[in-house]
């Protein structure tokens, strides 16, 4: 028998779904929870921007039952977050413009783009760095451009090891610090599952984000990229990662549904959807079963009960290493994926210890955490009313 969910985590989950919401009702009362304590709990999570936005805009009875002081804190948190994201967005646009001026094709990943795609708002997803995908043949030129822009390299494990490297540019005064992960592969070749970057480049689509036109992963590859990256995050409070994948699956339509199924089958990754369906049923009862259920995946996988544990997704201590290992064994399945991953991971650790690693960029006095991101595939709005506008003023708490 499953352990009951904590009331805080249950309420947090009920504030999240948009596209796979189905019959899951928006919360309307506190059920004994203290609003101030729940705000403090939610603010610690990666889903805080989305949860607080929906608390205010989608749950009128819950908002009315929230004390004025807590509402004021929520609004202040949102406005500060929005201000920081605007600064990061300026750096993001500058970076994309520089790559375009240098005739270096680039695909921005995650961040603003995913937030816009899922929620029609670039500022509902928290992140602290930028991720850009370049073609393998352009890596050397991209390094030169980043040097010219004032970036300094972080760890370098070689072109064939990790498929990415980190760069940073310090900030000072009003200038934001920028941390960048430059990718030329979507996953390392030794990873459990790997989406070929060359194929993703061939299927790229064009979007416009905050006035900047750029390449993007197509909808099916957007889901696969998130699905594969998420494997290593199980057990690391990854409620955001799992819920975003279900949102992305729910958004697939038309030819993208068939394209996703074909690519998933060709990569032998159906068991990842089985784990996601356990997650959806357990934490979002009443949500749209078709979001995951319309795709072919194994009915059961060994150790599947692990994926219904709140401790994998909620803030707090990490599960023990045997539990995390069990999760990876389950997701890898009866194949050579896990041994290949272990060998590759050990090689990455060995290379990291052999190479000097430059600390990430840090702002001097005015560091600001957060995320940046916009763009996408004819997104449906997260709320019927307008989303937070870059020029919005601080709102009234009552």
C-alpha cells in the first residue's frame, strides 16, 4: 500500500498541470495547511514560478483565502523573479544575435524556449544558465566567438566525452553574469539513451523568441530530449522535469504524435513512458490519461513502485544511493545500457580530475538567480488573462 502524500506536496502538484490537466480540479481551500508555510515550501522548488502564478491566477477561492501578508510576499517574489529574468533575457538575446552575426547556426535548449512552448510565457520556468546546441563541425568557431564575447571556459573533457562544455562570463554593476553550457551532442554516446544531434538538426524548425528568430528542436525531439535528460534527475527533486515531459507529451498532435512514437520505438525507450505514467497517476489523479497512455509502452516494468515515491520529486533529502541505482537499473532495462553508462560516467569523472575546472561565472555585487527563455510552437496560454508583461508594474496584493 502506498504511503499517503504529504498535504504540501499534494497541493503543489495540483497547481501545476496545464495541457494534461483533464478533470483535475484547481485547489479551492487550504485543508488545514498554513498559507505562509506553504509559500515557503513552494518557493524552495524549481516549479515555484509556475505554482505561484497559478495560485494567483487560476485559484480564486484559494487566493481569497490567502492572508494579505502572504499575497504581498507572493507578488513581491514574482515581480523580483520577473525583473531578474528580464535581465537574463537581454543577455540571452545578445548571445543569439552574436551567433547569428557570426553565421554560426545554434539551437537554444530548455530555459526560455521551453517555458514559452509549454506555458505561453517565457518567465514561468526557473533556470540559472543558458544551453545552446551547435553543430559538431562548428565547435571550434563557437569557442572563438565565446572568447571574443568575454567568456571563459570551464571544464573541458574532450570532444567525444561529454558532448558539452561550460563557459562563464562574470558580471559587474548592472551587467548580469552569464553561465552557458555549449552542446554539440544532445546526450553523450555512452548515456542510457541518446538522441542523435545530427538528426535533430535535420528536423529543426524555426521559431521567434522575444523578437529573435532561431532554430529549435521539433516537437517530437523536444519531448525526447527532455525524456532522456530526465533519467539522471530521478531522486533529485525533479518534479519539474517529470511534469514538463507530461505537458510536452500532451501538446503533441497530428504528425508529431506518430513521429514521436516512431523515434521512441527506434531508440527502445518505451519503458521511460511506463515510469512517467506511474508518476502521472500517483501525483495527478484525474488528469488526462491520454497524455501518456496514447503511446505504446510496456504495461509494467520491474521496480515500477519506486516511481510512485514522493521523496523522488519533493524537496528534501535525496533518496539513498541503492534507491537511485535501482531507478537507473529499471530505466535501463535488461540490456547493456547500464554497464555502458557506468563505464562512460567513470571516464567522465577521471577526465574531470585530470583537467583544471574554472569556477562558474559570478556577478560582483549584483548576482541574480533565475531563468530566461521564450519562443515556440503555437502555444496555448497558461491563463485566460494576459501573462506577466515585461512592462508590468507591481500589482496590488488585494
